[in-house]
């Protein structure tokens, strides 16, 4: 974990403690990296409720209630899927907010429409889901680290509003 990610996770914890809120995450391409970053912070059990690593479509369906039709129609890497993942994580964990992420970290798996480095994020916040698509350059590790950084920094922006 790099210093920037550690700092972002620490700031997130402080903001959530101030609000007496909890967060959960639903991760695919980051493979638990967001949860790991959060739990590196001492005392995170006061504000981190639960993390779901849902790498397979079956896991997304069984753990987060992502609809098979959504996966079949739009794919795992889509705004529709991350929206359902974010709602599922918040609902199942009974968290105030949640982060979901699904992407193509590479080195293969990309298509013309969804090249390697494409990552969709869902942020469940104040009863709605904000969906954001990003494209990150670099190898598999770089894409995953950038996705973790983006997840944490974006949820902090939402908390500042």
C-alpha cells in the first residue's frame, strides 16, 4: 500500500467517524484492495462494516443481488452492474455508504468497447448511486492501484459536500 492510499484511507476514517457512519465495499478487479487499504488504519472496525470480493459473476449475483439479466445485457464492467453492486453492498452490510468497482485490469480481457484499463465505479451515497467510468494506463498492478486511489479520493469528495 502506498503512502497516498494510506493517507486517503485515514482521512476517510476520520470523516466517517465524525458523521458516525459506516462504509462497505464491493470489489471485483481490485480484489479486496480497497478493504485492505481501509483495514490498514487502526480502529477501522468503528467505520468499516464489510467488504465483498465478487470477482465472478456468480459471486456478484449471490452476494450482492446483481441481476443475471444485468450481467448478460451489459456485462460485469458496466455502470448498471456497479450500481447494483453498490446498492447490494450497502444493503447487505447495512452501511450508510458503499463503493463498488468492476474493471479490466489486464493484461488481457479488453475489447474495442472496453479496453484494458476501463474501470467502472459505483458510490452509494445519500440513497442514490453515482456511477463513474475511468480509464487508467499501465500494467495490471498500476490499474488496480489507481482504481483504489480513485475510489477512496472520490468518496472523500462526496463526504465533503
